[in-house]
C-alpha cells in the first residue's frame, strides 16, 4: 500500500501575518502615490503595481480609494509604537489628575500624529472640491474628529476641570479647531514652525481656552 501523506497543518498565524504585511504594503504604497501624485492622478492599478499585488486584492480589502484613505488615516492616527495614540490619551485622562498635564500630553501626541495625518487630510480637502466622494469622506473624518474631541471635553467636564463659562460643546469645538490639519498647514508647513513649538502652542492655547486660571507653565510641576 502507498502510505498516506499526512495533511499539512493549516498555519493560521502565518497566513494572518502574511495578510497583515500585504495590507500594510498596500496602505504604504497608496500613501506614497497619493502624496506624490495626488488622488485624482493615482489609480488603483498604480497602487497595485507599487505594492506588488493584484487590483482585485485592493478592491477586496479596501473597496477603492475612500477605503484606502480611511486605512491610511487609521494608521496615521495610531501614532508610533505598540500602543495607539488614542489609547494613550484615554489612559492619560483616566490616571492623571492634573488637567494641565493632560492637555500638555495631548500636545505631545499631536506632535507625533499631526505630521502623519495632516498631509493626507490636506490632500483629501483639495480633492473634495471636485470629487463628491472625497467631499463625503472629508465630512465623515471631520465629524469623527469632532466626536472624539467632544468626548475629551466631556471627560474634562466630568472631572470638574472645565472653566465654568464654557460648555462641553464649546470645549469640543476648541479642541477640534486646534487639532485641525489646517492649523498644522498654517504653522508648520507655511510658517515653518518646529513640531515641538507647534505642540507646545496647541497645549498652552487649549489650557488658556478651557481651564480656569492656574499657575504659569514654568511654575507648574511637570
């Protein structure tokens, strides 16, 4: 009798890692081409060639350009390192009793995240002028950022940190404005501010706008 060959074990962990690497390669390729050529001039075929995958793979995983932009934004917003920036922000709010340290922590996270997300969002804004699909995506991402900032404002209010003359909605609007790609464009891209100066400006401006008067920055223990 011919011996029966043992069936190869299905290595799910290996296949999952391969899928993760393929997805990451597609996202990185899309970001490079979008930033180099713009959204309109970048085709799915070009992204597939850059990432060395099939066009069908991209459509199956992302559904087209809007899905690719969402994925790029998700990666950018996660920041650097194993713990996503949003998770670090949540942990800071949960464990830090000093609202000034919380907001300065947000400034540091902005320095990390803004250079990754702002250039893409500025491209989306430009494309939105002529592309209804991109206009819808821009509105979607802006609304998600506003929800996040309003949730942060609600946390400050619940801890008794907000100035008594500002509402949660108003505080959310303030943080939404200071986290905008447009402000990054004005100060960093146009005016050439170093990222550290930009992050410190955002933090101190939000402290002044959101919190009751307190000790100056140089006497506030950090």
